[in-house]
């Protein structure tokens, strides 16, 4: 009998730039011509049925004019399309168009598009480069940055996926002006989450400028885009693979993701996360880390963004409690929650540990109250 040691130690540099600005389509093409992804000449634009005509078609035209080979792969807009079946459909279509490893994927759209396209890029040909061109506040605040990619299952959201970093992210704030008000509000949930967990001053900025943000005012939108990136990457740079600190980005998501699934996606992701943030600030108060005033402040800010702060009547509370157990933070069958300390800070329960076990009856009581 023999044993062979296989040494595969390597240093990988997954660093990339995030460009924030207005109408960045030409910047994207310029970067590709300058070698952003090397000598690749064939691009797959992945987008949804809503964004295709708004933004993807212009990018395709510019790329073709620059001499690149481009095909567009479109799926129906909405969270219900973020599935293994959609992933397989796009992969099959790419194969038919003779895409091989010498290609690059460009995700043009919101969080569903960037999640799905990034996952495809990580597995297609055992990995091809990809770029995110974010067209929604939700994608700008969360989905397009950080390298998390995934699809949903009937059981829970984002359970199947991988960490895969893009070559670059473009956050085109001009696209926010075409977002429906409900979509813009949905994106604010992740922004408010960032303020709750890491920056009290940013929380107060959001209170003072919410009307400007919802009106897509240029200066306010640029500021929140930059702050979202700063806050998220302060965390991701220290814990890319969510082994500890990165769990704090799940504030509001344990309850939020469960609500999103149980609602059968009648609620948008940000709307579900908003309710989750309310639930979890109530939890923080019960554990002695937040006050009644903190609850009022968080709830009021979410409501001012046009977000729901109560669980809809059509959601069965017991089914919701059971759905909590599909959360990725569950360990040994026990519910675990990230907990905020007041506003602008997260509780570190011990060195490098940012989530704690919570008894089911405690969270059930909070859910019943909401």
C-alpha cells in the first residue's frame, strides 16, 4: 500500500475594482478593450426579461460595435427564476452557441441576475471569468459585491451555490431612476441593514436623506452606494468565505429569508429582510443588547423607506418557525442568530463568534407579536 501526498498550496489574488457612477456602459467596453479579462473576445450577456431592453441591448450593441462576439441569454424576471432549472437552461443555450472556456459572462441586472450568472460562471467549463453590471439598488448594496452566488430551492433560498469573485463590478446609479418605487424601497433594506450593523452615523444620514434617496437624487445615491461598498468590504476582506465575521451580513436574514420563501416570493427580498430586521432588533432587546428606542428607530426608518415592518396575515406563523431551520447558520439542529448591539454595532459573543443559539420558543414569541 502506498500513500501519495498532493501539495496544492497556492496564493490566489481575487481582488477587483468596483466602479460607481452614471451610465457606465462605455466604461465597460473600454475596460474590455484594454484587457480587463485578457484576450477574450466572446461574451455571454446574462440578463432578465425586464432588464434586457432597458440596458442589456445597449451593452450588446456597444460590444458588437467594438468587434466582440456577443449573445444574450434571457430568463423571466423575478426571484422564482433563480433556480437550478434556469441555470441548466442557460448553460444548455450557451453550449448550443458554442461557448467554451474562452468566454466571459457579463451579468446585467439586479440581484437575481448577478447571483445566477456568477454561479454559472463558477461552474461553466469548470470556471470562466464574469463581470457584474448592477442595475438595481439591491444588487448595488448586496448581491453584486462579495462573491456569493447561488440559486434557490423549494425548501430555502441560496442553499446551493459557491463563492466566486467577479473581475469587476459596475454600479450604474443612472439605472435606479427607472426602478419601480417598490424595487427601490426593497433595495433600501440591505442598506439599512449595513447601517444597523456597522455605522450609526450612516443610519442617521439615511433618516435625514430618505426622501432624496427614494427620488434617486444623485448626491445621496452616490453616497449610499459608496457606503454600502465600504461597509460590506470591511467585512468581506477579513472573511471572504463566511467562517466567522461575515455572518454579521446576515443580520435580518434568518427570519427574512424564511419569510421570503413562505410568502412564495409575493414579498421581494428586501421587503422580507425588512421584516427580519424588525424581528431581530426585538430579539436584541429581549437579550439586553437593544432598547425600546432602538426598536422604534429601526422600525421607523424601515417604514420611511416604504418597507413592511409586520409579518403579513397570509403567512402561517408555525410554518414560518419551521422554515427558520433551513437557514445556513443552523448548527446541530439549533437556531443561531446574529444580534445587533444598539444601532451601528454587532455583538461578538466570543472571539470570532458573531451568532448565538436562540431557543425556538423565544423567536416564536417574537414572530407571533409581529
